[in-house]
C-alpha cells in the first residue's frame, strides 16, 4: 500500500517540473507564504498580550499598545496574504497554460493511428478538464497545503511553549487524524480517476451528437438521445458521488479526531484557569493555537483528497504526454533526387490498419509514377485507394515494402518537409472555424491577399465569396457549416492551388459540385495539373478517361493498369464499372 501511495505522489512530479522556468516567482510566493504563516502564529501571542496586559491588568495604556500590536500583525498578514494568493494563483494559471500547450503540441504530432484507438472526447477531456484540475492544485491547493503544514508544525511548537500539559491532549488527536487520511486518501484517488474518465465519456457522447445533429433530427432520435445522454450523465454522477462520499468521510474524520482532543483540552484548561494554575491569556493563546492546529489538520486532510484527485488527472495527462508517435523524423535524412524521372514508387507494399490487424488494406502494391504524370485510382469502395494517399503522405508506415519519393525512402524524410511537396483535396472538404482568408491561406500562411484571391478565382470560389456578408472576412462556422457542399469544396481546392505543390492529390475533388461548377473547376484543374504529378481517386470514370494511367484496384490489390481504352478492352471489372455508370447516367437522363 505504501508503494501505491508513493506512486500516486510520483505522478505529480512531471507536473512540478513545469514550475522550473518560474523559480523567482516560486521563491517570492514561498517567502510570502512563510511570512503569513509566521504572522498567523504571532497572533496568538498578541491575543495573550491583549488579555493579560490589557483586560486582566486593567491598564488602558497596555491595552492600547496590545491592540496596536494586533493591528500591525493583522495588516502584515493582509499584505502577505495578498502577495501569496496573487503569486500562487499566477503560477497556477501559468503552469496550466504551459501544460495545455505541451499536451496540444504532443497531440498534433501523434500518428493518425492513435486517434483510431482513442476517442477525441477523452483526449479533449485531458486537454481541458484535467489541466484545469491541475491548475487548482498548483494555484490553490499546494499553497493551502504548505501554509497549513507550516501553521500545523508551528502551532504545535507554540502549544508546547504555552503549556506542555495541555498540549498532550491535542497530540492525542493528531495521530488519529492521520489514519483516515491514509485510508480514505487512496480511495479518493481511485474514484477521482474513474470520475475523470466518466466525464470524458459524457463529453465524447455530447460532442458526437452535436456534430451530427442533423442526422439525429432527421431520424427523429431526439428523445432517445436525451435518454442515452441522461444515462451517461448519471453514470458520471454515480462515480462522482462515490468520490465525494470518501472525501467527506475523510474531512469529517479528521475534524472529529482533532476537535475531540481540543474539547478535552478546553475542559482541563478551564479548570486550570479557575484554580489559578494558568492565566486567562495563556488559555486564550492556547485555544488559538489549538484551533489553528485543528483547522490546519482539517485543511491538510481536504487538500490531501484534492492531491489524490490531482494525481489521477496527472496520471492521465502524463500518459498522454508519454505516448510516442509511430511516425518520427529520421536521425539522418537523405536528399531528394531532383533529376529523377520517377517521382513516386511503391515497391511490394503490404499494410493493415492497427485497428484491423487481420485485414490487409494493401496487398503487395507495386506502382511507379513519373514526373508530370496524371494517374487515376479507380475501383470499388474499400479497394485501398485512399489508403495509398495516406501511405504516400506517411500518415502510416507499411508493414512490408518501401515507398520512394524522388528516389528517397519516405522513412528517411522529415514527415513535415515531405508533406510540403504535396497538397490534398479530400472528398469531404475540411474547413476550420474561421474566415475565408484563414481557410484558403492555410495552404500558404505567408500568401498575400492578392494571391489568395487569385487562387480562389482559379477554383471558381471568388464569385460566391464576394457575395458573402463580409466577403473574405466572413466567418464560416464550425467545419464550414455556413457554406454548401460545393462551396466548401471550392474553398478547399483554392487552398491546394495556393500551396502550388509538386504532387497534387485529388480524392474525388469535384464530387460535391453541380454540373456547371464542375465544368469550370475541371478546366481549372486541367490548367493546375499541367507539368504537375497528379493522383486522382475517382468514382466517376468520366472524369479520368484522359488520365495518362488508370490503376484498377480491388480488395487492396492492383488488378490492372493502363490507359482507359486498354483497360476497357481487357479488364472485365473495369468494363462492369463503366457499364454500371453508363446505365446509371442513362437512367438519370
């Protein structure tokens, strides 16, 4: 059990490391804390002076002097408390911000497979809820714990200094107060971690429903989702209730033990004043210190529960910080062969997604793509077309085989630098909660306004952007919800045009456009693809019949490749795909 206790505290050590850059602030905060603790302990002696030298002695002058001393001490305590509270709160906010940045920096560098295996809501909970809890620990609870520890120790010393016999009654309750801290503290930590996990579940569920609210309402599932969400909230409440119960028992036990000893001391001390063994001032000072010791012990017990809860949050954050990306920059890179005619080459590539280890997404893929070549990937859904795009951008590494870019193994290139040579226009365009400038400029952050407008014009987006309420400064909403599907696709295309990549990746990039827009965008793409290596995933074969090479895929394998006419003459699958699309187009007409 002691090892578990030690481990729980060790999980907080990485968080303490975030305080290192702010050593001066920590030193000033500790100095203010020591000052307030010392002044608090001095108040007991001031109280003794007021009673013995003022009230008991019947001297107005001595009473005035004692009162002035008390006012001075209280004023000093107020200044010290202001400094302590401000500095510790500042540290808490600063460390929390640094932790959030560190966690986010870690998240954006992780490999995509991690997000297949971990829910986005849980990751967001670690970034927000857990770091907020750690902020309260650094900014408040740590200060309270240290101050209470100092006043607890100092109070006991002053108790001995005031009256040894009465002190023994107080000390009887102290060891008994520590026992519930050790026993219930472990339970608090366990329930705290469980509570954070259930809160993450609630956030994940709510986020998914909000993101897909149109589907929910389209199928009239509002009432069922209310019930389902209520169940998730009740689960979180039930776990939180267990944690609160354990913390409540912990605090109540400490208060009972300490103040039970205090009551016994009051009985003995009161008899001592009546018999003349001690003065009223000594008893008042003793009661003051005893109350201080009792309150400090209760505060430590309460903070101890918070620390255990923070240990659970810290464990979740540290676990995330400790995840190593599967896609890392190489220790040594190789230069790209700028003279190579072959831009991309897949050699004997076999791959399966981590979430589906028994199912090959790509099976022995061999493909060579030359400079300036337009290559179309066609085939049924699930054939592996999109997976090839992801492998080329090195979102995943193959289990077998090697992928070359300009005669260099992708694993020997820095991923971010490799991706600078490529631009992707996905089938479902991704826009950010910002304005049009931001979304198009995402392809080239240093681009001028004129360059952005030129790219938008080439993508046939300029005309509709001008008509938006604030033009290019119009806020597009979450995931570009204020635009139609075709408009979002054209903004995404403008982003790729602005990037001006060597390799263009089009994942059915015109699928969301109406016939007229598609005609114009196809013309823009034709111009954009001039002297540029282009890979196109196409479901509508009419858009790729003029490609230099069509690669026919099915079930992760390349079945055939060649120009449209050759495939049409020798491939039954390709013939069937063409016939189906011809029939569909006939029916539509």
